[in-house]
């Protein structure tokens, strides 16, 4: 796989050595067990896969390249390049300005742009409507387009099933930049509708079975369906694609749900007549990070810490998985750890900041799970590890840490 030139301050010598050790011992990525880092009075379970993915490193490299190649020019990002506060802060401090927020609210009018300006397309991609506006301003949009190739793969899949006359059901968060970009393309090819989760998929399924009146659909799914959507006609043939950072198991559950529902409704016909057999369209990093999180669930840790941006979808799903077994703290950086007795963390479902006290148990040996989302720098993960370790006496040296790897 291609390697990228990203700023050295995002890297971590310690985390890099741990990752190298894991790759050497599991070159085919078949083992989802975490690394066990024994520091003496405290030990860490480090996820098999975490941190910057291909798409994020590609986006960072292109963004800093744009800065280096355009001194004196105004440089804009369409919205947050990735959902990580550290990276976005570095870019804004370097002079990059955001044109929109994460939900598409305009921060700087497109009318103020000129053909001399540089606009970076984020890893999530851009809607066709926005691309058109930029091209009308004679702004080059290809040179610094950081759209993740795995997002583009989803777009191709939507085009394929749309051309086969299937309605496209997108498993995603309808306000998320990536889902908005995907929806703008899918609706060009076929009727499209967005479902947030399995529960919302079942609400849509009630219109297929006739449990709900068709006219109620347009209010219940307001803002989530394409223009001209006919609920009586456009749910006879469907295919499921997704926002690449959604929970893989739920995407599969949603696809299976619609397949079974349509098979039950059209018993005498081949199910392929009504359901497109789309393979999972999550990116490799999302799959690997989620599989590695299932590996963490097999441990005997005392609690878990997940590091990443609070608006990061892929990170939120790691938290969701770990919360099934462990008390889990979702933090953006080491700064959220105020002391050995106080931690500030984020409740993603309710979008609120929380404070917990005495979060480190009083025992002879504390075991902590540590992982991060695909847009979190390894350097931040190391800072979190070292800050937590700093609350214990008699911690082993880095050399002893690496020797203890298993």
C-alpha cells in the first residue's frame, strides 16, 4: 500500500514500534487480539488496528502540499478535512479557512471566491451541487481533491445498482458530509432514501408491507429522500449502500432485513428481482478497526479509553462496541484527563460533555483498553497513554515496554 508524507508531529515512535510488532507477528491481519503493554502497576491493551487510515493520510498529505505550493494565496477547505480537532486546528493555524461547517452551513459565501483561490475537497467528498458552484467560479477542484477512494467506491456501487433500476437505500447519518455527497450522486441514478440505523430501516419497511399509509412517509422521512420519490413504486426493488464509517454489523443487518422482507412479500419470485445483492461498502480501515474492537472485548480490562474527534462517526462506533462490556471514556485528547481522579469525556448519543471522578480503580494492577478512530494521530494516542501511566509509580521504561510486548 502507498505510503504518505505526513507531518512528523502526527507520528509516535512508541506507537509505531507497537504497530510494527503487531504487523510482523500477524502479516495477514488474521489475529484481532490486542497488544498487551505491561508497565508494572498499569497495563494497556492496545487495539490491533487503530489510527490514521489510507484516506486520512492521503488527505493530510494533499492538504499540506496545497499549503506548500500556494504561498500568498487564499486556501479554503470545503469543510473539516477529517473529523479530528488536532488536525483541523493545525490547518486553520496555517491559514486554511473553512467554507462550511460539518452540517453544510455556509461560513464563507461562495460568491466571495475567485479563480485565484485554492479549495481543498475533504476526505468525505463534496456534493455535485457544490462542485458545480466551484466550477462556475473557475476554481480548480481536482488538484487538491482529497476524497477517500473508498468513498468513491460507494459512489460507483450506487451508480451500478441505480442503472439496474434499484432504489438506493443509504445506511448513514443524513447530515454527515459523506452521506450528503453520496446522496447527491445516488439520486442522479435512482430514487434514494437515507436510513440512520436498523430501527429507522424497519420504519421504512412498514411502508413496504403496507403497515403504514404511504402519505405518512413524506413527513416521517422528510429531508431524507430524493425528489419525486414515490413510496408506492420505488420500494419494490432496492439495494443497500452505506456511509463508509457506519457499524459494519448494522449495515449487514439492514441489508438482510430488506432482503428477507422483500422475499416474504414476493414469495413466488426470485429475490434478486427485488433486492440488489450489494457487498458491504465499508472501507477496509473501518472494518479492521471494528474487528480489532471485538478483539478488545475479549480482554479483562478495567475500563476503556477511545480517542478521537467528537464528531467522528467511525470513532463513535468503536465507543458503541466497547460500551457493551466496559465503562468507556470517549476523549478528544490527553487534555481531557484532568487528573488521576477526574476525566472529561463525551456522550455521543446525547451529544453532551460529561465529567467522571475516580475513574481509575484502586487496585494493585490496573488494565486499560486504548484505541482510537481512523482520523486520530498516533502522537495523540501516545500522549494519552503517557498521561494515564503518569498517575502510577514505578512505571517501566520504553525499552522494558517494548520487551514486554506479546
